[in-house]
C-alpha cells in the first residue's frame, strides 16, 4: 500500500490460482498466482522451516537478519518462490514447498496493549505465574516476554524441539522456571498444562485456534478469545474473553477473589452468630434451668439481624490487598487459616455477653422477662455490630467504618425493627418483652459493642492476619 500497490489491485492483476492454507505443523502458507504470464508459487512462514526448502538465494544473510529483527521483538516471516509449468488440481506441500528461491524477510510488530505490562505485574504480585506459549521464534518471544515482564532474571525460554526432547520427569523439575515456550506444536501445550497440574497448581490456558482446543479442555480454566477465537476453541473452553484482553483475565481473578472473600465473611458471620444463640440457650439451661430467649426471639433475630447484614456482606467491595495474596490450594477448606476457630470463639463471646445481659436484667428487675429483654437486645445488637467486624481482616478505621452503604442500610433497618419490637408496647407484649430503665438499655448497647473492641484488638495485635497466604 505504501508503494501504491493496493491489495485489491494486486489480486486483480495477479489472480490466485491455488492455495495451501497455513498449518501449525508445517508453519508455512503457500499460494500460486498468475504473474506476468507465469505460475508463481509464493511461500511464506517461519524462516527456520522455510530455509531448509530453499536451493538458492541469500539464506545465510537472511539467518543473520532474522536474529537481529527478532531481538527487536519483531515477528519475522520469510518469503520464497518458484515458478511451475502447470497448476496442480490438488496441490500438496511436498510439491509446492520445495526447490524454492529465498526472497527475503518481513519484520512485523504486534505491540502489546499498554495495560498488558501492568496486568502481568499484578499477576506476579498475586502469586500467578504468567507463561508465554507461542509459535514465534524463541528470540522474538523472549524479547516480547522480557518487555512485558513475563521473562525475568533466572527464567528460561525454550523451543518446542527442546521440550520434545524432555521426559515428563525433567519437565516437571524445570516447569516452574520456564516462562517462554517458542515454536511449539499443539500437543506440547497439553504437556505444559499437565506438568503444572502435577505440581498441584490451578492452570488457566488461553487460546483461539482449533489446535488450542485440547489444551483449553485439559486446563482447569480454559479461556477462549471471543473475537478472534474459533468456534471449536470456544466450545472447549470454560469461559470466553469477549474483548480478547489479557488484563480482563486479571480483573476476573480480582473479582473472583472478592466473591470468595465475601462468601467466607458471610458464612463466618452466620455461623458465629448462630453458634452464639445455641450456646446462650444451652448454657442458660445448665446454669439457671431457664431459657433467656423464647422461640419467637430466635426467629426474629435470625430473620432480621442475621439475614439483612449477611446479604450486605456479600456486596462488600474488593479489598485493596486482594491481589497481593497468594493463590489458595485446590483442596483448601473454606475454614482454613484459623477461620473455624475464630467462628467458635466469636460464638462463645456472643453467648457470654448475652448471658451477662440476661443475668443483669433478671437480677436488677427481679423478673425473668426483664432478663429476656436484655438478652434479646444484647444478642440482636451485638450481631449487627459484628457484621461490621466481618467486613475485613483490616481495622475498620483503615477501610472506613461506613464505606459499605449496603451494610449501613441493613444495620439501620435491623436496628429500627429491633426498636419496633422493644419499644412499642403492643408489639413488645407479643414478643414477651418488658420496658427497662435507661441504665439497662445503656448496658445492653455497651455489651453489644464489645465485639467491635475485641476484634479491633485482635486485628491490631496480629491475632487476625491482614493477608492470608
């Protein structure tokens, strides 16, 4: 086009008579065009493959420039030709791609997207090792990978032939240190995926071609390109990247970690509060042979102070350090890193606080209904306050106490409904609650706020880790 030779004009003046499509095994593509009354075979593809099929031309000089262009991160295509007398009806590679004259090289660059470097850096911080698998020359692939941050000091770049020469045992021992695989065959991709899986790692594989389908299927998470991907690749994958942007995969990892975090927070909140309810009733029956909570109290607490804050916790924003954590093992329990023990201890804390409130209310007023009112208020309010504790392993004062607007709304609604039950006489009678002096209400609120002080102390002194490995 720069030389005033548009493609459409060339197609008209030099019509294509036959074609051998590109094949990843041959790494070549060939056409037969009618040029100046001759049938000219034009072959383009990988230099290291094409050079062996040339019988004339400056192949040695071409080899020198291939290395030079590759070091500049250029993808290099070699071009060769020959003339034939007749165009075969059913062309085959052995017939067209032999006895060629080497013409020259074309160096092209496919510049990485600006966000790709940042995405690779985020991956490394998150404990995710990015690996490049490409059909490019190893020098070109290494230059691009080094520019992106995929190939770092101490990492290896190998060719498909080197990979083929390795046994599975040797590959397993080296796979963590290999960041670039160049000139690979389709079956090599599956070997790479399997080698990582044998290390116990979760493997995601991206691809767009038909030849990528087996590796996409074998990977734990196959990710096909939505724009350039073939239907076969999309069908074999677990998800489709609609914008073909690597940075989007990193964003998906971030969102996935956030969702998993929020599931853990919600499960921990619900279990700790429910364990607190069970222990409260159990211990009170052992100590006083009286229940501090009626069935209607427990139903109300589970309906109002459990459900609304739990839903709001599921909408917690992504934590700032989520992409600085290491990936979790495949078989890791949701209660790992001490979460199960913390749930039990927090449940015990709710029980102790509720029993203190029950005993104080019963003793001060001389009637069990007053104790039950105190127990109901302490347990219900402490669970609302505790929902704020569960937002993060960081201090609430560092993430912003009221930065989750959904939880703020849930807390206001739950508190208002508790007040409705406690302070409107007709409703209070249905729930078996009685009026209390102001000092008792202050005590109930004070006891309910204890979980915030306890959890903030635990976070400040490292009893609850900020970052889980």
